[in-house]
């Protein structure tokens, strides 16, 4: 999928055809879209953020030279993905930080989403799948990736679904573990901003997952303007908040914290109303048990180049903060419109987050704004604040990154200020227009 070469000119502002980078190692297809064909701060606060952003710029190279992983034979029973986590403790986090019974952002309970059928409870037969997809008709195909092929289908009750059909060889290799991981994760989560799981089927050599069909493509496709309409900054901010809600739910409000490990723009599906839903749980992993004093899970590196936490790459220590880092990359992607790795650009601009952070610390944040976006006071303010949050998320060391819940709260504040300033701009423009019309009439 090619990216437009910015035909909109170099507009400036201040708020939020390369392939998607290959995953490390390869994984199920990104979501299910056919993407195989990611109040103004005080001066002292800004200074601290600038220092953090400068340190961020020095660690990006590590993200694109992931360590080699050992080859091994996987099975559902003895894979590391399904054993109790291998953990290391370097000090305990207070268990009270996780309040899974909280109602924050509507994370707890299943009343956050409306659906035709109860997620994860449908017992599918092979006949149901064949009928829904017209025997896996090529005309129903909507995606292709390492995991296999994704088809649009319609169940007997009229529910439109996405049917993920694994490659026939998937169960004999490491991708079989990812298939099982996705099922286990999807079966235990339900949130408005997560793709719903309806059921799965294992029949002879067929491995099938049935999930919610989200009709409006991926976030990456919209940033590339494949769907024609340009996402304005208000829509991008709402998408960022939706994703923050979803990740916060996974980290804090499930029975056991879940790390997604592959947050990126091609794994974020958009509804017709531009509400975001996080998809693709093939790399998802249970987090360490903080109540026992563990602070991380030791595991092989998985994820997507450009979004990978450099500390995780270096130490093999996985925490929820790895998702926070990926979210920081996503924030930069939202406001710039660029992919995390832009190989066709000049060297200093190839790593988008590093380039954007350098511009931000140099006081030239306006130059990174997606040229398709309008230059306005509200956009300018929001750009600065989103980049400030991104700099915190991209801190080289995980202890310096905020938790996802804090990211969501900061984004709420940005949205509030953005709306107020946008309304003020609109009011000023209206007064200006009326004044001009009055002068024209008098003349």
C-alpha cells in the first residue's frame, strides 16, 4: 500500500508508499484489513520534557536491530506463552494501583459494548463457517497476512463477522502459539474499543477465529487517505483517546493484566463513526503478577519494528510500559501522518519519532504537523501538548514513562482545551465574517 506524497503543500500548525514495517518475528495479519498488499505547560515542565525528548532521540536505532531469537518447537501445552510467566522482581509495585473493579472510563464490566450475540460463547460448526463465507469465496476475502486469510462473513442471524482462517501449516509452527494466544486473550476481554470475539473452531486441520467485522478499514489506511476523506485533528485526538481507553482496560481492568505487544496503526480498526477498536491479539501476553512483587516478564522479543520498546529489545524484560512506548510512537504517527519508518526520506527523517522529537525540542514542532491538516491556533496548541505526551511515552527507561491511565487523562485534558479554543476560533471567525459583510453592504 503506497502512501500519498503529500500533495497538500506545507501547511503549518501545532496540535495531533511504504509498507508497514515487518514484525519481529512474523505474526498474524495486522487486524484483518488487507494491509499486506503502524492548559499550556509551564516553562520548567517544558524543559523537563525537552530533556526527555533529547534522550529519546538517542535510543531509536536499537528499535530496528532486534536480537535474534532462538528457534524452538512449540506446542500448546509447553509453550512459554501458556506457562506461568517467568518473572524477575526488582521491587514490588503496590497492588492497590490496579483497581479492576473501578468504573474508570467504562473499563469494568461487559456493559460497555452492545452486540448482537454474546462474545466468545458461540459454538461454531464447520458448516456454519462455510455457509457464512460461501465456502471461503475469494470475493469475500478482506485480508491476508502471516497468520492466514481473513474473510467477511454473514451468520444465519444476520451478524456480519470477520473470519480469520489460519494457514494449514500454522499449527505446526510458532504461529500456532499465536493462534492460541489470540483465542485466550479475546475470550476474556470485552470493551467498547476492543474488537469483539464471537468464537473459534478447530476442525481437523482448520483453525478459525470469528471476530467482529469493523467496516471502515484501519487507521493507517485513513492516514494514507485510502478512504478519500482526511482525518482532521479532532478525529485523530478521539482515536488516540479510544486506543488509550482500550490499553488501560487491558493493563488495569481485566482479571489479570494483559500486554498487547503490537499496538500500531494497522491494528486499529475504525467504525463508520470513526470510533477506534484495537485488534490482533496474537502477540498478547499476561503481565507479571505485581502482587507477588514481580515487575516484569522475561520473554523473547515480539512486536513490530518502529514501535518496539528499546528497553524490551535490550533486556527481554516485558512490562506494560512497552505498550506505552508503542502508544507514544502512535501519537507521533497521528499528528505527522507519517509511518514510524520512512525509508524513502532523507536519513535524518527516516525514523519518524526521532525526527519529530528533535523538532519538538528545537521549538519547531509546527513543522512536523501533517501537511493535510489545517493550520489553526487550536491545532497548534494540541500538537504541542500531544508531542509533549509522546516524549514522555518514548522515554528510554520504562520507569520514566507514564501509565496508560495517565495518558488517557492527559488526552482528556488536551481534548477539553482543544474544543474550547476551536469554539473560540469559530466565534472569532463568525464575528469577522459578519463585520466584513456589514462593511460590504455599507459600501
